C-alpha cells in the first residue's frame, strides 16, 4: 500500500497526492491515514491544543478564542480533532514590536492615532476583538499615553470672532466661551492666550512684553518649552510697584517658561523730568535695548480704562493728577504705554516726556501685536483701541466680544 502511494507521488503533484490518499478503499484508509497524520494533522492539532490550554493574560478583555469550536470526526475505528474555522475570530495575537517593549496599549494607540488604522483593522492585526482594542485605547488615555487637546485656533471661526475681525480691522480674533466656573476673567483669558501663543511661537522670535494681570496670568499658564533662540524683552521701563505683574516680572516669567533669552530694561519706567529721560536714552545699554525692540516679531499687552479702579494708579505708574490731565484731553484707554481717546487718537501730555516706553512708530511696525483683555470695565477702552489700530490680534471673552460687536455693527 505504501509503495502504491509512493508511485502515485512520483506521477502526480503534491495536491494530487492528497486526493489519491482520500480515494483509497475504506478498509485501507486507516493504514494510510496514520503515517500521514504524523506528518501533518498531529502537529497541527498539538499546536492548537497547546495554545488553547495556555493562560491568556487578556482573557478579561475579550478572548479571541472564545468563538472557536471543535468537532470530532470518525475515521474507521479511530477519531481525530479538527478546528471548525467557520466561526473563528482572527488567529493568534501578535506581540508588540520590540521598540514598544511589552506595552500593548502604547502599540494600539500608535496604530490608531499615528498610523491612522481603524479599530477593526487593529483588531485583525493584533488578533483581538474590536472591544479589546477599544479598551486598550481607553487605557492609553487613562494612563496618559494619549492626551487630547482642543485646538484653540478653531475658536476663531465662531461668529463673534469673525464679526470683530472683519469690522475692527484685526488679523485674528479669539473669543473665550462663557463659563459658569466663577474664575476671574483675566485668569481664564490668560489660559487661552497661553495656548494660542504656544502655537504661534518660533525659535527666532523677538517678543516685546508689556505688563498687567492678564499678561502675567498668561505667562503662568504657558507650558514649559525649550526655545533658546527666542528673545523676550520689556517694552517699557521697570516699576517700583510691589504687584506681581510688573513689566520685569511678566518678561522674566515668560522667558523662564520658554527657556528663552530674557532682556529686561534696567531703567525706570517713569523718571522725574524730560531731561533725565533724554540722558537715559543716550546710555549705550538703554540705546541697545530699544534697538532690539525694533526687531520685535510679536508684542504682548493688555488694555485698561482711565476711569474707575485702574491699574495705572494702583500700580504707581500714574498718580491722580496725571490721570486727570489725560482725562481732560479726552483720554479713555491705555495700552502698551500709550493713551488714546474714543476716536483712537493718541494723546500726549507732559507725562510722555518722562515715560520710557517703546516708541509708537516702532510698536506699530511689529507684525503681530497681541492684545489680551476682557471684562465689562474694558469695553470702552477696547473700542477706542480698535480705532487706534494698536492691536492686530485680540483675545477676549464672549461677553466683551458681544458688546464690542454691537458697537461695530455690520
């Protein structure tokens, strides 16, 4: 019988050999089957039985073997086991590549978020069910492997943002949605401004920084970065105020968060008379500083009104007499060192002759002038600032944006 099978093998292909084997008479079938079983069927069955008895560490997620079934078939007096593949899931689970170690959630997250595979495709590749892939992706988020953030630039598409951008001559406008958290507006605006600035930063930026609560809140909310090629510089002289939002503190804090070069202006923001200002401006270190400011690619500042509880007086930058002089001349707002009236005209008094600040012509030449301001008390100042064309980018809150849109009808 074996010689007969051998002769068939010499005359037929491998596929034909298998057909000849099943064509044997029933009584001879068992004697033919047993030797061939040693070459094929036994090794397959043993491998299946070994894998089916092994403890699966992901059984709690969803076992890929749970839909596999076996059937017993009779062949003469013997029996053998075969796998019914009609209901079987994708086969054996693949271990993560070596570069991922044994971190299956990391590999699953990589395939989904970086390579763009669908969950069904990942399940097939890993030999898991779709439910297991979903659980692994959730675990990746829970463990911090994957973090999901909202792109703040999408806020620009909101109706209020677009309305202010078009009506007020802005390049960009970002509106912070209303919130019921009760957090101060300047803190929430600082957080949004930090996220936007992070996306706009370049390693060769020269950023001029003014001062204020909102600017300081933004500096605290910045994510740590490594930008040794960037320069952060004061646009106005230093202040003797004890508040934690002075020009030098705002500048140094932003530089520290970005690991950037910090350039403070080591001169007072306000001096006693015009002659003193003229002499200081001739000092090499001060002259070099203002030369640097002419290279600014961005400026960061806020806006404040001249009436009510204003930081200009609270911080010691101006006294009541100085404020009264500006108010009598029609001043309504202050931004980045300059006072303007309701029509946007810059107002100058004797105070400007004593104030060390980035010259207006240099300031207006900066490509991106970012104003971060909001709140009911600042609506009038922001309206006047738009007429003055001081800002090119505005970051404000929803209530303020709505009020401003009403003052600039389409």
